[in-house]
């Protein structure tokens, strides 16, 4: 399996994870700005069934502001996506984007420093989840 971010399989159910993840994000200064229900969208748009899967758009306003000051077009990579989906075994899987794979790849040293800070914060968020 290709890993696009910081991943953890939880003991918690999908529903429990959807309560815990926003709270864990808050502990590191992130808020959830957007929530996309992939399952519902695929059902409505394509008529297909899909596992329970949500994309949360998380933002840390001070860090986002710094990033935008360093590079105006970094907004293409904001907010930081965090996915929560139901694994085949019924346990929740949580994956946060690794900004070192996206934002840091710009070549801008200021963005690389910010990306490392965000990665550390998101790593701590994921680590707190059970």
C-alpha cells in the first residue's frame, strides 16, 4: 500500500474516530474547516457503494498565514487533509497528509521549515489517537 501521509490504524470505530480526530487536532492548534463525506458523494454522483470515508480539511491559522506570506500560491496545498475511513475489519484508519511530501517540495526554505513544524504537529495528533 502506498502511504501518502502519517497513518495509524485505531482500535476505535469509525464513529468514535470522527469524534476524537477533531479534538486531537485542536490540541495542536488545528480546526476542521471542511468535511467531505466521500461515501455519500459517490452514492449521489455515481450511484456506487463505498466504505465510510471522510476527508477533513484541517487548518492551523497562524501557520497557514506564515505559509501564505512566504509563498502566495501555497494555498493550493491548504488546508491539510486528514482522512478517516472504516477499514475492512471495522476499525478506523486515520491518515494525515505529510507536508514534507507536498509543501516542502516547493524548494522555498521558509516553507520547508513550516512544513516540518506542521508534520511534527500532525504526527503528535495521530500518535494520541487510539
